[in-house]
């Protein structure tokens, strides 16, 4: 089985990756917040006590809870991924420096 290849175009680009993942996490959080606030609204299904759509309001409350749980999982996973990328990039950079120091100097 071939070994995966890690190609680093620039250390600066790799250093920005965790911040980009943080930005994605913020966007995901905002998307889930919007969905909980505007999509999973029960009040539209409760205009009166005799409304036939009233049971859907309870489903919307359940949906809001599911969206909150999903948001927590995704945000936690993205934060863990950002930490792992930062750690891996530090390890790669350290290895790169060690290899460079071990090479003979070219005159």
C-alpha cells in the first residue's frame, strides 16, 4: 500500500489552516443557530388551540433540540480537527528544521 504524501506548499499556508477551520466552525454555528431560530419555529403551527397543524409545533421543538445536539458535535469535531492540524503542522515544521540542520552546507 503506498504511503500518503504530504506536500507543503508554504508553512504560512499550513499555519492558516487551523484559523480557516475556526472560520468554518463559526459559519456552521451560525447556520445551526439560524435553523433553530427560523426553521424549527413552533409558533407558526400554533395560531389557535384548534389548529390541525398544532402537533407539528411539537416536532419543531424536537427538531430544534436535534439541531442543537448536531451543532455541538460538529463544533467539537471541527475544534479537534483544528487542534490536530496545528499539532501536525508543528511536527512537520520541526522535522523539516531537523532535516535541514542535518544536511551538509553547500558552498
